[in-house]
């Protein structure tokens, strides 16, 4: 099956064993793995020493994926819910034909706008899943599309739209060359880095201080990352104030790189005016930080030889998420650190999506508005926080049939209880997943997806996010277990049944003529059609690193990548001096004063204190959990793992709670019970609780792990959804702690 695999024969019983290089698709470093396969079954995963960047490094989750691949509780056959609420096995034909018939009836009665899709985080690691999802959305004209993005990163995209006129152009910190990294709301030592694709990220960070530089971590918790470097214990959701104060000091003291601001941007004066009131003194009550410390930080950052500013989920899930993402890049630009070595730099895409999109305007920002709340779409998706109300609110355009793929929104979006109850009101609910999870347990059908080891892949969106540009193509390592199928195949099969075909442009259109040559017969899908690998090969070959069908020596194509099964480094480092090419605004300059941002700064006000809810809850990721879906793995759940809230001892004392006791956490929106773990790591006022616990699915070990869904504390009130990007507010929510008897 794989040209790169090494075969050996076990002399005893003729068992065939293969060692196949591939890569992990659980999180963003995409570490190289070697899979040991015996007679079509995975027996082991280990780190790939020959991978050019991860070089023999992988984390416990990647290695433990063997147990997910082989989990007896994995869904391997299409399931249909019976009248008694149990699932029964049905054939693919039965499932697809029945779903198709129900969809056609719904569309006849209520139109295509009654149909919706939520795709979760693991989809972003599958090029074929995302490609076919987008193809289906465009071909069918789907409006109700939701994703994990509104709980994760859409604010980052909208900030890029405002700054650069290019939603998908996101700068990354140039870790290998920077002298100063200011990191807000990220814990890469545990998360392994996000919106930057950096194998061995811990080494990259310690190398900065090793060569005499600094790493400053702004976080309400003294995290595993902060402990290695310098910690600034900000109050939850204080980042907008802190960043504005840093800019204020820099402008006031004339520390800005005036030449860079003039050359790269417009609106510098307006930004300066907009931040003028945010002095370190004026913001101290919100940030919880000493004014002198903020001043010193601003000076050090501005004077550093080179500096990068980087923020991740801790800065994306507050009430001002888009503003914060905007100010992060503005700070880099104003200090002369945007698009220069050691600063924040723009990687080159494998497929020129940003440019193509800017030219063709395929998906963007605010092309549509959500029915509930009137939120602008981001890359064709609406805030997942309105999904429940889109189902329960009567009227034209009501969401009546929902598909979820690679998602567990009851666990991951705000107010899981509301969503769980709304799902029960759907006319049709279909899920494509590896498991019966906390969301699809009430679905009409659960369709079995292949794991990442059972599909071919190339990490399309991640090449531009790697300080050392690289890529890797992998063939499937295993044939699908049971009757698992790839998402793109399932999407295509469903689409066909409602008369829609992704990527089927009419034969008279130029794209149609081109794609005409790119058709292949696929088992189970009827007539010849475009396939993901045909399309991606074309896109790669004509892309920025492509071989241009032979015109560019050493350019890439799938064929070329197959010859390098451990991955290929595409360049030593990200090119700088590319800003004019990145920025799509007329005039080619970054906008520092978009109306949305200037307005938000002018009205920015702290949430009034409520004595009934004196503390704030924030998130926390743990090394051996992955969002909601790795709690069924025995290796990862060994030891004393339990769902616990991290609380500062002073706050616990006020609430009358001791270490190890159970306590009740109450917000204005809900209430959960967790174990209290007291730690000086938390700033006083902030309580950290991991998400993705409190399971009720088809995964017994996960169910038995206990815990609670922290998102039951979160709100889906329209006023609580961040207006610019539709971000869910999951960090900094006011809470109260009470002891449990
Ligand atoms: N082990 C593990 N790794 C993962 C995941 C996982 O679940 N487990 N999930 C993956 C996913 S989907 C993602 S998106 C990435 C996320 O990658 P990261 O964002 O690096 O991961 P987190 O650990 O959530 O780090 C967020 C940090 O923000 C802090 N924080 C919370 N509120 C605030 C605030 O208001 N201001 C500031 N400045 N900080 C705040 C938290 O204390 C936390 O330390 O991780 C990925 N990697
Ligand atoms: N309070 C709070 N909430 C959060 C966050 C937070 O920091 N705090 N973080 C948010 C973030 S950053 C994210 S990304 C979201 C994640 O939110 P979601 O993406 O909704 O949920 P996951 O927990 O990642 O669940 C992924 C599902 O995909 C399935 N799966 C795994 N691999 C595959 C595959 O290859 N194919 C298919 N079809 N299914 C697969 C798993 O079995 C699981 O059911 O959670 C968000 N929610
Ligand atoms: S760090 Fe992420 S990509 Fe690397 S092995 Fe662990 S889970 Fe997989
Ligand atoms: Mo995420």
C-alpha cells in the first residue's frame, strides 16, 4: 500500500509487519511518527527520528493514539437510532439512502436553508475533509455552517482582515531569530503551540533565552511555559487594556519605529490617539499589573534588537477578542517588528489560498449575516454559540437538519445544556465521528469516519505557520477498520443524494474544462468525479512551492512528496519583506485605524464588578487531554487524573474551600461541581478549569472519569458573543465558589 514502508516477515507464523512513516494529526506541530502495522492492524506508534523537524520527538497523546485507532468502542459501522433510543447497525446504503430521502423532503418543504453543518477541530487536520466541506457548502449554497473556529481563532482572522485586508494572512513569531518574545494567553509547553506549527517548541523557546534573549508570558496562571521564563500575572480578560497601555507608553515616550509605521501602515496617528487614555495607571485596576512593570515591559519590547508578539486562545476567548488580536499585531508593527527577521513574519502558503480568495472573493468576512444575532460570517461560518437558538427559533430559515463532523459542540461551545436540548428538536441529526460522543449520542445516524491513519493527507494550512517552512504527504497507513469511510467520501455521497456535486463546474466554464481532466471513478460514488488528491496535486503544482509541471526544478507535487515520506523542508526560514504582497488593502499598507477598532477602543470599559460573582473562570489545557476526545485512552487516564479547578489559596479561603474538596462553581448562566486544587500558580481572582470533561457518550472510560462540562457556565446570550468575529466568551466569566457539604 505504501511505497515507503519497510516490510518484514515474522519467521514464526508468516505475520507481515510494516513500519510506515507518517505524521500525527492531533495537534499543530504535526510530529513525525512511525507506525508499526501487523496484518492490517496498528500495533505501535513511535516518534520518527528521520523527521527533519520533530527529529524523534512526539508527546504522550501522539503515541497513545494507537489506543484510539484500536479502541473497541470506536464506531466502525453506520449506526441508526431506534425508537427506543438505542443505536443499531445498518448498511451504508441504508443509512445514506434514508438520510438522502429525509433531506430531500426537508429541502422540498423548507428549502436548502434548513440544512446546516458543524465541523470540529480535527477536520482542520484533514485536507480532504475541509476541501469537500467547502465544496459542498458552495455547491449547495449552505448558510447554516458552524465550526470550532468561533471558540478558537476566528478573531485572529478578522483582525487580519481589518489590518491586512486578508482574512487568512496570519503572522507567526520568528522563534529562531527573535531576541524578545512577548507571549499572551498561550501555553505551548503543554499545548505544543497553536497558530504556529513548531515541532520541539519547548527547545525553540529555551533557545531564545539561551542566546541571551527574553520570553515574557502574560497569563493569569503561572503556567508550565511561564515557569521556564518570565511571568506577568494579568487578570482574566485584561489583555486589551495591557496592550493598549504598552502602545500608549511607546507612543508617549517616542519609542515607536516611526519609519516603519510610515512605510508599512496608515492610521498610526489615529491609533496613537485611540490608546492615549490607556496609561499604565488608568489600566492597572483591570490588568492587575503595577504601572512601573508595564512601562518597563513597553520599553524593553520597543528597545529589543528584535521582538515578536504572539497570542493564543487565552486572548481569543475574552470579550474583546478581535481587538486583542488586532493590538498584538499593531504592537509588533509600531515597534518595527512586523515582517522583519526575529519579528512577526508571514509564511508562504502551500496553495495560494489568500491571494486566490482576495481575487475571487470566494469566502470572506461579513458576506452574510446570521439569522439570530445578525453576526457577520467568518470564512463562511457563523458563531457556533447561536446554533442552539437557530434550531429553536421558529421562522423562515430555521435550522432543521444538522450534520456534525469531527466535532463535539455540546462539550465545546457555550451552554452545552442549551445545545443538547436544542438538538432534540431537529428533524434530522447526523454525525460523522470516531465515537458516540457527548453531542451525537442523540443523533439519528452516526456515520463512522476513518482515523488520520486511515486516510492520505497533507497539512495544507500549516506550512505558512511554520517558522521553518516544511510539509509532508502521507498515504493511508492502514486500510479503514470495519466500514469506516473518509469524510469527503461521505459528504460526496450525501451531496449526490440531494442532487449536488462538490467541484462539479459546468463543462463550459474554464474551471469545468480543467476539472474535466481531473475525474476518477471512486468506489461507491457512481460516475467519475474530481477527487481530493487530484485537486490537491493540481493546487500544489501550481502553488508558490509547486513544480509548475516541470518548469520549476525541486518544486513540489504529490509524486515528489511521496519520494520524501519523512517530510520536506521547503526553506530554511520564512522570507521577510513580503508585507506589500500580503496586504490586500488598496495602497498596500496595513490599516492601524479601522473604524471597528477605533470605536471599540473609544468605548472600552471593564465589566462592572458583581459581588455575587467575585471571581473569573478561565480555561486550562492538560498534557494528557485533548479537548474532549482523548479521555477514553487508558494510558492517558492512569494515575490520579481528575477534573479539578485550580484556585488561589486566598480565594479558596474566602470561599471556605480546602484542597481536594468538592466545590460548586456558579456563574450567572449555570453551575457545576468540581474538585478544588489550591495553587499559588493562579493569580488571585482567577480560577482555571479544563474544558472537555463530564462525558456521557459511548466511551465508558471517559464517562467514568467524571468531571463536569465547564461550558455549562458559559453564556450564549447575544450580548455575550463578541460582535466582530462572533467569538464565544469562554475566558473571564464571573463566577462564585461554594463548598459542597
Ligand atoms: N495537551 C493539549 N494540547 C492541545 C490541546 C489540548 O486540549 N490538550 N488543544 C489544542 C487546541 S484545539 C488549541 S486551539 C491549542 C491552544 O493552544 P494554547 O492557547 O497555547 O493553549 P492553552 O493551554 O489553552 O493556553 C491558553 C492560556 O491562556 C491563559 N489565559 C486564559 N485566560 C486568559 C486571559 O484572559 N488573558 C491571558 N493573557 N491569558 C489567559 C490560560 O491560563 C492558558 O495558560 O492547543 C492545542 N493543543
Ligand atoms: N471552555 C472552553 N471551551 C473550549 C475551549 C477552551 O479553551 N475553553 N477551546 C475551544 C477550542 S480551541 C476548540 S478547537 C474546540 C474543540 O471543539 P470540537 O472540535 O467541537 O470538539 P473536540 O473535543 O475537538 O471533538 C472532536 C470530535 O472529533 C472526533 N474525531 C477525532 N478525529 C476525527 C476524525 O479524523 N474524523 C472525524 N470525523 N472525527 C474525528 C472525536 O471523536 C470528537 O468527537 O473546543 C473549544 N472549547
Ligand atoms: S505534540 Fe501534537 S502532533 Fe506531536 S505527537 Fe503530540 S499530539 Fe501529536
Ligand atoms: Mo482549538
